[in-house]
C-alpha cells in the first residue's frame, strides 16, 4: 500500500475503497468511499464523514453506538468501474448504491456473502477486507493529505478489527490519490456532479437559458466554486434564479457561483476573470448571502459560519500543511525525472507540500515512520490512546491537551 502524501501522512492508506455497512433497523446496505489507515496488520482506522447529513456509514455507526454493538464492515478494493463510480456519489441515505450500479450497468451486479460478517459484496471484487468496528471506542487517525488542498489533521475515528481478507487468485490492488486536486478523487465526482447540477437547474427548477455547469477542479476540488453558463438573451431574473439554485443544491457546494455568457468557456478561468473584469458592475452584480455551512475543509479555518458569493481567500490563522509530498521528496522525484531523461517539465507553484503553522512535532515523527515503513509503531501508540465518549473527527489535541 502506498503512502499517498509522503512527508505528512501518518500511515499507508486504503483510498480506492467501497466500504459496505448495513442499517441495523432496515437491513439496507450502504456503500461509501472512506479512507482507512493502516494501524496494525489486523487493524485499520476508518474515517466516515461525521456531520449532519453525513456519510451513510456514519449514520449506521450512530445506530450501532446507541445499541453498544460492534458494526460489521467490508472494505471492497477493486470492483468494476461502474460499481466503484457509485461509492463517492451523493445518493439518498436509504438507497443501496449497488442497485444504482446495476441500473447503470444494465444488469444486476453479481454479489457474494462475506465469510465472517453479515454483508454482501460484489462477487468480482479483487480484494475484500472484512471486519468489525468498535462503535464505543475511537482511535486517533490522520494526518492525511485531503482533496480539499490541506492535510486533514489528527482526529478520533473508527477502529476496525479485521476478521478476514478474501481475494481473487491474482488480485490487483487499487488505489487513488486524493491530495490537491485535480486527482482521481475529484474526477470520479465531476463526471456525476456537473450533469446533476445541470439537470437540477434545467429540469427541477425549470430555469431558462442554462446551457452548461462547470465545477472548478484545480485546487478547489469541485465543491466551492461553480460556473453557470447562459444562452444569449436569458432574462436577468433567470440568471439570478440559476445562481441561487446552484448555490443551494447541496450545503457544502456552491460557496462561490459565477454566471457567464455563452461566449465564455466556463472551463477557462482566464476567460472567467476577463468576464468579471469587463462585464460585472460589483455594486449591482454581486450578492453576498450570509448563514452558509462550511465547504469541505472549512473546519481547518477559524470561522464558525460561512457565506455565499454570487460573483479574500487568504489564511486568517495557522492552517494544516498543503497536501502534497514534502519538498525533499519532490526534489528527489525531479532528480529521478532528469536522470531518466524524460521530457522536460515546468514546475508550477505549489509543487511541494509545506507547513502553514498548524503542525506539531509528533506528526513529523509519524510521517517519517510512514515513509520508512515503520508506520506500525504509530499504530501501537494510537492504540494505547483509544478512548470512549468522543464523537468521530473530534480533534485529538482539544481532548488530550
């Protein structure tokens, strides 16, 4: 297993996951893409989004937590692309994603029952890791380079005791890189998110004149910045309805929404800036809407609430490191590139990770262990720090220090 963000990650991580859990009340399975850190040869720490309306697996965990029972989980590695595609998508919490995958494929997905837990998984998967999550205890997990552009800092998350590993005769291990986008993690969302927004505006809200929706991917990871393109002659009322609709479809998407005309390529940010500079009168054409929930990664800032801009992203305090490998690793890669006489490349900033003030010595030690293969030492340390009575993603420093 690779270390995704050498220099910052605390351990090797499973990233291209389909984590299967089951609602203990309804029996409906959920399949989500959650990161999982190696802690021991038979233990992982799984991070499921823990917030209102969060990950389906987390909603299941809440029920097992209330029952004081362990939660069965199966982590699928290497399923058919149509199956892998459905895991990260935002579907209804009571909808089994594998059924959606079957609909996309045009036939049911072959399923198999796990060996040690009461779950079903795609029968043609490369690898399946079965186990139980202790719903009463949480273990420190991370740092890990996230797709929001910052390193996710150490937080309490869900320890998983492995009970079985099954695989094909010659399994292929699959992984994706998260980190600063664009990356696989953002691309798999983009192919579904942009059509989803376009359908929402044109079909559900019946907004006239909308021709295209583009979600900005480089560095911002799709969610915060959305461009909406309109046909010539679209009434101004429709332009504003479209902007408001784009900003409100999901609580963590559309912090900044910008309307452009059909001659502006919404995938070309230079053209968009040009349009703002010459086609926008800020006193008339910019609205700021208060009382918005934070976008992904906003927990690393110092604001309690956020707002929406419908046309100062500077750090207001210490922040986690930029989620790219450390400078020494990237310099070594650059040297290898030259040594192999590969085509010349032009470095663009940022081209390596660096700290922005919110970092402690312990995580440097963990990062060094991860890149030297001694990550299990970190797992032994965090195992000793497991505790009950804390919510997933609670800051370890706030609790322990």
